[in-house]
C-alpha cells in the first residue's frame, strides 16, 4: 500500500490547527466537488482523497495515529498491542536473550524431550549439549507480527515447531 500524505493533499503543514484543516478542506471541496466537475474523473478521485484526509486529520485520535504510524495508521492499535506484548515478553525474560542460570529442576519437558534427557549429571554441573546451529530466514507479513505465530520448519527431514513472538522486528534473531 502506497503512503498517502494527507497533509500534502490538503496543502497544510503538520502543525496545522483544526481551523487550518477545516479551511483547507472546504477550499478543496469547493474546487473539486463532482457536481462542479461532472466530466472530470480525476477531480472525483482528488475529492475523495480530500474527504479521507479531512476525516483523518480533523479527528484528534486518528491524526495522532496517522502522525505516529504513517501509512499503517489504520493498524495502529494492533501494532501498539504487539509492542506492549513484546515489552512484556522481554520483561518476563529479563529484557532479552540471556543465559539460563536457574536450578536444573526448572528445565521444561520440551527441553527434556528435544535433547533426550533432563540434562542432569551426577556431578551437579549443567549438561553441555553439542550440536550444529541452524539458521533460517522467515519472511512475515506485517499482520503476522501482531500476534504470536506458530511456524513449522523442516531441518534435516525433521519438522520443528516453533512460536514466533508477537512484535518481532525486521532482521531480529530468535534463538531456540
């Protein structure tokens, strides 16, 4: 979707007042109204753009979203919810990816089944797992990052199920 600059359409600055927006819209509406330009399809399209620009910029809440998110302003609520979830997720894990330092009984059943045991050794040291690192690149749509996404990757003929957390960023590395 191409970015539509509502300020440019109404020929006003970003710090325009509500009165400036109203004046600019009325001026354009009189000039482009389809009744005054019945044989001009371009005037009709521009009139519709002016209506949309006025609708967004004259509503303080919509204008705030538009100013913050640009072309994605209609999805602002979903984006902000995903960002909140991401911050909460990072807060739970201590702010990012860190080495595990809890006691051994905290390992989940997932790790036990994935690595073939609980990882406990009689000496009390944590197990050292040797294995090859795999990297994969996933392409996600903007709407896919709004909520956790379950994905299945095939590595060496084995399917690996993983959950992509909401709010992932472009180029972010997720370690599993």
